[in-house]
C-alpha cells in the first residue's frame, strides 16, 4: 500500500500538531502516530509554558535565566528567538481554544518554577499539557486537509539508500522522501511518500527504568534520523525531574510538578530536615540538574529510597485548587498533601539533545524537519529551564511551517521507492527475548548512565549494550516486525548515542556530571 501527501508529520504532540495545522492551509497533511493521537509527552506536561507576559519580567531576564540554567552552552540567537516569539505563539494557542488560568481581575495567573527569577509560567491548573493537547487535537480533527493515522508506527525514513544509492555519512545532499510505516492493527508496512517530512516523536524516557514519560517515549524519531545519517548532538544531557511520586511498581512515574515548589513546597529528608540550602542559594527552587543531583546524593549518603516534598505549611484550599490532580493522585495512595509530606524521587524526564536543526527547524537531511523534544535547537544548552520546552515546540513549529511552505512548490514526490521487503522474516515467537533485552537495556542505562556518571560506568554500559544491540539486530533481520521490536531497536540506538556522546564530554557541565572530571563553571555567552 502506498499513500502520498505534501506534508508527513510523524508524532502528535504540540510540535507536530501545530505544524500540521499551519501546513494544512497549503497542502495535504498526514499525521502518523503509533498510539491514539492524544498519547504524547505534551499530554503529560503539568507545569506550564514559559513566556514573558507582564512587567517587571522582561525578555532580557528570560534570556538570562535560560542561559544560566543551560550552563552557558546554549545558542544565544536561538534563546532570543524563542523567548521573543513565545508570546505571539501563545496567543495562537489561545485562539485554538487553550485556556490558561486567570486571576479574579482577568490577568493571567503566572507561576514560578526552578531556575526562573520571575513568575512567568502560564498554566491550566496542574494539567497544562492535557489542556493544550486536547485543544489542538480538536482543531486538527476538524481540518479537511489533515488525515490522522492512529496506531501506525514509522519504521524508517526513506532516503537515497532505498533507491539503491550508497549514502555515506559525509554525503551533504541526503534527501528524505517520506517513511515506511507499520500499520499496527494489520501488521503490514505501507509506504508514505511526501514532499516534506517532519519528525516530532517526543522523548526518550523509557530507556530508563524510572521515567515520567508515557510508554510511547522511546526515541523513535532520533533513532530514525540517526539511521538515515542525520546529525545528532548533545545527547549526553538527559534531564532527570527531581520530583516524581515514589510509588513502587507504578510506571510511568507520576510527576509532581516543579510548580509546587514554586508555590512554596520544600524538599526535606525522611527525618524532616531541609537540605537544599547546602547545595544552592535558591534552595528548593534551584535549577533541575542541581536539585536532582542533590536529592540523589542525600538518598545515597543516608541510604534512603526517597526524600519528601513538604507543602503542609501552605494554604490548604489554595494548594488543592492549584494542584487538584496531584491532590487526587496522592489521596488515591493514602497521602493527604495538605497534612502529609509527599515521597519523591528523581526520574528521567527530558532529553536536551536530539536531531540537530537550523533556525528553521530543518535537519541536516534535505526535506526533513525535526521539532519538539526530538530536535536539538540549541535553546536548552546543558540543562533545560523549566517550562521552556513547550515554548520551543510551538515557536519552532511556526518557523518550520513557514520555511516548508516556502519550499513546497519546488519539491516533487519521489516515485521510485520500492515496497517493504518481507522476504526472510518469520512470525515473532521470541517475545521473551525482546522483553528481556528491553529490561536489560533499562538496567544498563539506569545503573551506569544516570544522574552521576564516570568513565568506568560508561565503558561498562557500552560493553553491555553492545551484546544486546547484536542480539536485537539479528532478531530484526529474522522476525516479522512488531511494535515492541521496533521500539527496542530504537531505544538501543538512542542509548548508544547517549553513551557515545557522554564519553566524548571530558568535563562535568549541566546535566552531564562525571566523577572523573571536576565541575568547571561555563562562561555565559553574551546575547
């Protein structure tokens, strides 16, 4: 089976959907998503979206906060572009039906999160991502130029390689012509040809055992672009959210938003003592990398399984009103957050690296764009400032849509792509091997490539992963494709990239902290 379109969008979070809405006015759009359309990292975002809204906040201050948090290795031009374009794109979200919380007088109620020196987080209670996702999905479903393919898994991008042409890593003119896509309900691979392809598949959290990401976050887009010989960078910078709910056996981990600390909640050890003052002058509102390492250190030194987040001193009714979902979730496991402290642990949360893109969201492969967490724009540097990711996603979706639309007339569909080759494959009867390799991969990454690293740990991770890689590639060549096998293959590729780029980083900076190299403060670039 073969489908054709002007724009192929792989992924259904805020980045892919907002691109699709803007591109649909100029051509046929197909959205491919491996689960239901609302199942995305965006849907799980609690805190909100960062933007300068009212004085005394300013663009300069938001830019400075982003650069400081990113350890000074951000791209200053990108930081300025995102910060200054965020307000207009948030206005677009409101026009699409997104409701942000307001004060009694009608002004937006702005929250503050770690690393921010001002209140600048627009939010909808403690489920901002859900509000954004469902509002945009409603618009997408009404658009006659957009076709949605749920339960369809993008297996690989189509390039010259599929035309029988040798594509070397140094080849400057690699082009993308669409993707091979597996229909998960029929277990058949179709070819989707497109003039423009957008990879916006979200994060990589499931390569770790403990993560706040949904099960669909398996790094598919990054892995596909890597196999197509696109450039991937900054993968060593994996952000661990400091506060996920400690509830053994639950996966993904339930996120306790940073906005709760902005509201006044304080981190404490199990004996009720505060500890963040030892690590940073901003205390519980320090940047995420510092808070996560501090919690990790306290747990290891004390031998504890978790620390506490204490909001008991805040106004009980305001606490419930601001965080109704957290209140109900904790209540469901017997914790009343107005009277009891919340047990929390760090969890894999966000990938600051990804597919290298230019100022238009274009990758190093022609006709291919990458957006959202799949991409590496240069905004985050070595550590993402809280709630900057949704801002980046909508701003770069706008940049990419404008650029892709401007190129559309000069592009044609490639008609010579062969159909998927099923020869030599058998029905998958080795699910136990796929499952065990999945678990082993998560253990390797969690044990050796987590919050604190070392040369020895990274070397061991690399050796262990090599074994699983070879086994999985052998299975991929012999077995009929299924979702689990494709995801495992992608996660192993992403894990390899994280290890490789972490081994190349000979210093501790931002989210990459290694015992072998002393931490050196990075100079903040001027903007």
